[in-house]
């Protein structure tokens, strides 16, 4: 699979429902098929599902890890980046992305959304945080739709 140089961060919870995991896997696959480098937090839940989908489609995956060991990465992360920063690494997951696709999650996901918005990075949600009026998060109903919105 040819890589086109765009990076899309896929963020969301570490404990997710089977339907969220399936959607995240589909998003990872679609991004890889588009030649996009998929960046995640590198561990379980949405990160593992998106990485699995991307790897199975021949894509490149990057996991920005909270600890100091590459061993904490899920098996579908090709490039593991241990930071030793704990939750502070959330900014690194999204700050260099061309777009962010957000799934349901907890406060870590919310901070990643906030960092992306502070950097004027497009955020597209699929069942994620509902934020107030005037906060520009696009939303889609299907994996294909959120990938299209992220890449437009």
C-alpha cells in the first residue's frame, strides 16, 4: 500500500463495545486503503481496532505510548513510540495529525479532542463527545462517512 503522507489520528476509549471496535477497525482499514498513516494511542480498545484494520489492509500504523516500553503496544502497531509521559502524551497523538477521528471514550479522549481543536485540526466524531454550540466537531454516522469527512 502506498503512503500518501497524510496522518490521521484515531482516538477513543480503551474499553469499548463490540460495535465501536468494529467501526474503529473499519475506519483503520479505510484510512489505510486511502494511503493514510494511522496514528493512535497504541494500546487497547479503539487504538487496537483501528490499528488492526489498518495493518490488515497493508497500512502503516503509529502508536504513541504513555510508558517507556514498546512492549505495551498492541500487536498491530508497526511504529511504537514510547514517551514515558503517561496521559500527557495525549497531545502528541493528535498534534501532528492532518485530521482526527474520535470515537466514544473517557477524559483522555476529551483531552485529545481539545488539543486537536487548539491546533485547528479537523475533528470528526462517530458517536463521541457532544460538545456545545460553536465548537467545530464534524460528525458522521458510518465509518465511510467519517473517513470521507476527515480526508476532504
